[in-house]
C-alpha cells in the first residue's frame, strides 16, 4: 500500500518529491546549508493522510539524511505503533539543515531567518504530501506555524516534541500515554475528514 514500515527510513518514490529534493539539496541560503552533511527532507508515505513537522535535523539526522532517526524518532515511531491505527504518514521538519552556530557545533533551535528561508520548501513538501492533518511537534514549530495562512487548509494539531517527552521520563511517563492518545485522535480524524 506504499506505506513505510516502522524502522524503515526510506521514502516512497515520488516524482514531485524527487524534483523538490533535487532543487533544495544544493540550497545554501543559510550558513547551515553549507555546513550540513545532508539536507534532510522527509521520510514516510507519499501521499499521506498525516504530516508531522518537527524542528530541524539533529546530528543523527544530518548523518543519515532522514528526519527523526535518533532517540526522539524512536519514541515517535513507538507512539505511532502504540496507536494501533493504520495510517499513512510523512515526517519532515521546519528546516532541512541541522541548526548550529559553527560547523560541527552543537544543535540549537532554528532562527526566524532560517525558518523563513526554508518555508517554501516546507509548504511545497506539504502540498506534495497532500495530507488531511498536520501535527506540529513542540514549541518551535508552534511558534512559527500557528498563524500561517496556507496551513489553515489542514486540520492542525500542536503536540509535545518527543525530545520533551524523553526528558519527562520517555515511554513510561504519563506524558507519553497522553501523546499516544492525542495521536490516536488525530489519526482517527484524518480518516473521518
Ligand atoms: N528533532 C526534530 O525536531 N527533528 C528531527 O528530525 C529530529 C529530532
């Protein structure tokens, strides 16, 4: 059915998405584009009912070239599995390159300018995925996307970032259970729309 198995970081072949990645993988509109080992565009099904939007790639994502492949990603995959609902989803980030202040420096949140420079890429990605539901993970995507006009065509949810849930105790925490319940509602909604 074109969906991606858990733990599989591949993205289903899609011509429009290949064109997008061909165009954006050479982007150096920000310094972080020059420093990136890999520009990170997304993983999952194309099209999909649900898009997750995270903050930006971390070290693992920069190396592998796929979003949410580190500890946060494992928790996200586990939460999706725990919903026990079939749903095609796609995962991307506000920015395609790992935000940092110098080459090889520690991760930080993307700046307003970096988010702005990457917003056409994000908008085009979501247009290609053509979802019913968009799930923003954490405060940073919420800050940048809550008032964005083009996003209002989709039912949008704002949820915890998996990294925050990890800091609060991870898969055994009440927050994780809450997150799974919210996801289940969003997945059900995507089916009903
Ligand atoms: N955190 C994010 O916000 N995005 C990733 O891709 C990985 C961790």
